[in-house]
C-alpha cells in the first residue's frame, strides 16, 4: 500500500485548532487553465484508515471536523435495501471527544464513492436522533472521467428514507443536479495549496460547492458552512 508522505503545517494548525496528530502534503501546484486537460487520479482515495481533519466555520463559530474510514468492510445493517451489502463504516465527529457525530456506511463503486446508510447522534446526549438509508444509494462523489471535465452535468436520482427516533419513517424521491463548475482551480486551505476540481450540487433549497483534489480528497466545501482541510492521512489502494 502506497502512502502519501506527510509534511508539517504545525504553526498554522495549532493556531487554528490546537495540536493535530498528522498533516497531509500539498498537491503539486500548476497554473490555472483548461488547456492542460482534466486532472487525473482518485478524486476521493477510499481506503480503510484514511482520515481528514477540517476547520469548520459556521456563523462565525469555528470548530473541528474529523472524518475517518473504518479499517475493514462490514455489513451495512439497518433496515434498508442494502443491509446485507458490505461497506466501510465512516465516522465523522465535531472534535475528537465530541458526541456530535454521524456514522455512515459507504463503499467505492468504480470511480464513485456511494452512501447506503447513515446515523446522526445528538451533540448533547450522544443518543441516536436520525437513521437514513437510500435506494439505490446516495452519491458521495463521482470521479469518473466524463464527470471531471468542463460543462459536465448529471442528475442523481434516488429514494431517501428518514427514520427519526420515536417517529414514523418517511420516504421521498430526490433528484440532485451535479455540475463541474471549474475543472482545474488553485485553492489554498490550512493544509496547503492544491489544484482542484470544483463540483457543485443542488439539493433541496441548498447549493453546495466542493473542491476535490485527486489523491487527497475534499479540501474545501461551502454552502451553509465552510469546511477547509487542515490535515489528512491518506493511503492509496494497493
């Protein structure tokens, strides 16, 4: 298994978030421009043990978000259509010791990473608040060649079932338009300066923009709140 070497952004990371255990390396920077062709490599390196730490800014409040992929695939479980499928448990926490977390079951599918099931827990009590599952699945990101070029547009169509704790489940059809906003753009975040593919997704009344760097993953997100990569620990598939 090949692992990306780490570099230190200790001073900046400590200033923003306090000490961090490991930091990622910056991608090689190249000038902006469409003539260089699409960026290549895994848009989201999905390997057990990979993790990303983000600075989250929401209405002036700054917190830390840590996303970690479990070490091995396991049954999705739950009551949805994919309960017997194998996927990786992905844990996202607001701070290392926080009870504010989500647990989802995700898996690579060709050039995509998809979600089958997710649980959301109360920040104050740690108790389960919401269970969700999707049919056929909910897209995390699509890094296929045709979906990383200028002007790419596609619709993600799925059924979403929400099960709030103590309440009846509801199911609704969702249609989320995705676009490639900019196929190559330089972006600077606390983890460094990268060349990214800029995706946009419209879901419900919200519009989110994502900056993904092949070989690294998501380095920035805006829409509702702003997430910026501070450090990462990424291994590539063997």
